[in-house]
């Protein structure tokens, strides 16, 4: 492929400012306020024994820092920062705004968030705030200013950690303040009511607005709320949270621009935040990742999250801000990690571009909601398997310090778009079984098992660096993004597109003329009707001979579930056909030469083995290595240094 690739304006980030650290970052959240001060010196000594060189400090410390309105107490923080600094441990200092104090909630009850169904959420927890409440915004900025003025030039503070997990628990607020902010946002976006009514399709069900103050948040209604309005409310909510981050970021940067700033993402877990738009605002991309307890593919889910986070960082090194040494506390069944799994998980993140491995948390809590969440120093203390593994991991990371700064290179990308995720999973779609992450993982898993290293990309990016681009689900596709994919294939790229993609524009309005709307020409197919399958229903698919004929007596080669379509060929060739079901006799998988490249279309959810074979054939078109000989229990990936040094990682997951 010609060109070196790049990132279009508005997507991803091209810069990374790494904190001043010697070696790979290692440590975790440290909450000394949960413990008497006589424990602190022991903590620092044990951190040194484990090889810890970075801790995140102050994340939930608002009430201890500001016990009364405007009264700040920093003595305890001065002392623990001093102890850590003397011990050679650097600090990722947080602004504690994810946990407003009880006195603040009492003084400002209107800042409590309101859910879509009108419920006002209470305190005694975290994330209890409306992102549009002026009192909350002012208080956040005030404490950020106080912290920055005192600590921005401290030699131990090497990174700023703004807030914690934006979008977690409360991502949207439906209170009167938020409604007023939404009205202002849409007025800025559309300028005229005619433009807004056209974009939202308000002629349907007589929803036309004649004044800006008639517009409400799309709360629960007697029937489904306007989907375009809900989509805009999701955009507005993500942008509102981002403004909170940017305000605090700018405050701390003003005191010392040399100290990088981040916030922790929760990449694949954080549906409400459009992380492509967030990533470009970071000095350093960081992520929280937790495996699904007991899942036999949790190691592949981990790799997917790591690849997505690396891609949000524009390929640059990123920081794993949180993961667990063992079990978490918040899943229905908190299965502990197997012996060796914590170290293997950590090295898998490192292999896929992380230059720092941090945990929640350093010392396991005795009280509170997360007291059964594992930690680096567990309830059992140092006489425990987890502690021995923590020390061993620290030793290994010191041995691997040479890897720091190297990058993962991929010639395959999977498209991932938060707006399409939001739009796909709104109400009144053809099938509730079409789920964004399910399809993303289905395609990622088969590439992973074939040892194909993948980036994730947005459909608006320059894709020319990739030989193969896979589209598991892009229901929403802007016209210019469809053109970007068209030009990618025309220039020699290989594109694989799954069903129900390219269907609507940015306003959730259907592209007319047949499906898959914006991608009909590049795929060389047309569909006049969706034929989703009933729950539990499957269809069989047959191979097509080189001459283009399907043998009706031949045994099926695979199956499909969830979806089918009566695909018409408009330049493409059939690769598989439906042997039965509502689309019997029609192509199920097609291949189309378009310009110098090829575009594949998969119109059903294929079984894993058949999907892997289709991806193998598409990879052959693209000239991408597709390894079906190496066991798929082995994870193989490599990092490459600026001087060309190669750092291969091979991890054995056969015991998962």
C-alpha cells in the first residue's frame, strides 16, 4: 500500500509525553488515607521490595483534602508524598473530583444526577454529580488549582491523573440544568430549528419543534424516543464530560507544562465516551482493564482491549492504569485468577504496547464496597501467592526495561466507532441480537487465533498504511467516511465488511436505494430487504465453485446465525451461498474487485471456523500473513524499537 498512513483531524492522538521514570512503570492506586500513618513507612518499604516505581495518589481524597468548604488540609498529603519520594517512588497525582464530599452534596442537592427514567441518584458512593452543574464545575476547578499550585513542581509528581473513569456509573444526566445545557448545545450545532427538525426527522410522529426551549432530554417516554435526538444526546454527554477533563487539565498544565496529563479510559468497557475524541486531548493515553471472570476467551478480550488502547494512542506507548492481581468485587461471580495468570496478563499488555503496568490497588481495603477486590498486597499480607507473584512481576519488568519506547506494528486494522455503537443499539432495530461488541470480538478473535496483529481505526482516518481493513460493524457511516473506504479499496486495499453496515448517515437517516446503503458500489452488491433470523435459528452455507455455480447437492461448509439477506450481485462474485433459510439460493459471502483492491461482504454471522476461512482468503488478497499452523493457544506479537530492534513475545494460554 502506498503512503505511511496517519490520523485525520479529530481522531486519535499523535503525541505522547511519558512521565519521568527509570524503566517500565510499575505500581498501582495507593490510598493511604484508608490506613493509620504508622502503616505508611511499611508500605513504602514493601513497594521497594516489589519494585514499584509509580503510584496513583489522591484519587478519592476530596473530603480529606477539603474537609470543609474552602478549607484545605495538605499536611497528610505532604507527608506521604515525602515518604514516597524518599523511597524513590514517583507519583501520578490525581484530582479527586470523582467523589464529591458529603458536605458538598448536602450544600448542593441539585448536583445529584438524574437518570433517564427520572430517578435522582444519591450519595454514599462515587460519581454523584451532574456534569453541567456550575457549583460542581467550580468546585472541581478550585481543588485542581489548589493541588497544582502546591505540587506541580514537586520532583516526585511525574504525571497528573484527572478525575477517575469519566463516564463510569453516570454518563448522562437528565436534570433541568442538563436539559438547558443540551438546548444550548443543539442550538450551537444546528443554528436553526429547521435544520434541527430536518436532522432529527421530527416530521415523524408530529415531533416538530417551534422553539428551542421545547426541546427536552430524550428521557423515557410512552413509546421509543426519537433515535436521532438520542444519538445527539449521547454526543452531547460525551462532549460535556470531556469539557470537565479539559478544564482541569488546563489548570494543572498552566502550573507546569512539562508534567504530562492523563485520565483512565476503560476502553472497551466505556460505551458512553467517544474515546477517539478524548484521545487527542491526552498527553498520555491510559486504560483500566478487567477480565471477565471465568471466560475461556478472557485472554483474547484482554488483547483486544490492549490493541484498542494502543490505537487510541496513535500507536505510541500507553499506560495500563488499572488491572487486578486476582478477583474483582463487582462481577456476579468473582472468580480468582489462575496461578500465573496475573503475570501472563501483565506481560500481554506489555507485549501490545503498554510501557506501564499498574493495578487497583496497592493494599487491599478492610472496609468499603471494594474490600473484596484483589490488590498487590492482599488481606493475607506478604505470606501469599499474590504477593510472591507481585514481587516476581516486578523483577521481570526490570529485566524487560529495554522494551520501553518500542512500538507494535500492524498491517491490519479493525474499524471501531463509538457513534456507530450508540446508534446501532438504540431502539427499533431489525434484531436485538445484533450487538456491536459481539461482532467486533467475533472478527478480532479469528484474527488473533491466526496470529494477525491488528490495530483499531476510525473510518475517517487515513487507512493507507493497512493492507487489510475489517469492518465488523459500522451501522452509522458518514458519506465522507464511506468515500474514505471507497478510496482505500480503489487504491489497492482489501476490505471485509459485515452485515448491517453503511446503513445510515450521521443523523440515523437511512441511505435510500437499497442496502448496504453507503457501501453498495464498493461491495458490488444490493439488498432490498433484511431477513434477520429468529432466536436460536441458523442457516447453512455452501461453497461456490470457481465457475460461479453453487452445487445444490453439496454438503454445507458452515452456518450462519442472527442475520441473513437476499443479496443481489452487482459486480461482485459469490463465495458462499445460503443453502436454506429465508435467503436460500442467494449469495451469503461475496468478493468484489474494485479498482486495484478487493471488497468482501459477509451477510450473516458465520460460525467461527467459516469466518476464519473467509478472513484467511481476504488476507491472501491483501498479502497479510495468516498463520493456521501455530496453535491458537499461543499469543504471538512483537514490538520494534526505533533502531529496528525486535522484541518478540510468545505467551502460552493453553491452561485457560
